[in-house]
C-alpha cells in the first residue's frame, strides 16, 4: 500500500512543468460553459414570461371585444348609441377594459350595421401600444 502511494506521488512530482494546472484550467472552462448555459436559460425564461403575459392580454382583449359585440347584438335598437363613450351600456364595458388591461382603452365605431371594436393597451415597461381590432356585422334578427 505504501508503494502505491509513493508511486502516485512520484508520478505527480515527475509531471512536466508545462502540464501542471491543466486539470484546473479544464475545470474552470467547464464551469464557464455551464454558467453561460444557465444564463441563457434564464434569459429564455424571462422572454417566455413576457410572451405569456402578452398572450394573456391579447386573449382578454378578444374576450372583451366579443363581450361588447354580444351586448350590441342583443341591444340592436340602440346600436348607434354604443359609438358614444357616455352610453350606459358601454360605460360598464369601458371600466372593465380599463381594469382588465394595463392602460386599457376601448373605442367603438358604428357604420350602419358594421361595428368595429378597437381595444388598446400598453405595459408600463413597454414602449409599444398593443391593439386588437374586431369587426362584426350586426344583422337584424
């Protein structure tokens, strides 16, 4: 047993001077590559969270546009009144848009029986204003 230990020590001592520390350098390079990979995964996670958040807001905007279109379908005699922000049937919807989407606003344009619902929102950290537009024909029933 003592011989095996002595031969290992002699082998380490007999290593050429140019090769000393190579194993440490290899370990440091491996740690660097691993760290770069972890940072890349964290960056992908942040991008994924941002995209999921935007998808949720787009879904909410589509739902809100569908909701007001349904209300207009039921209330066809007052269809032109929905173009006015002060109309009672629209006031509740406006507050729902404002509370559901960050900096959310909604506009409605009525042209005969064609209705265009535009919903806009903007994230506080985003410089771009997002927009969802839905066009529907409200035909008499």
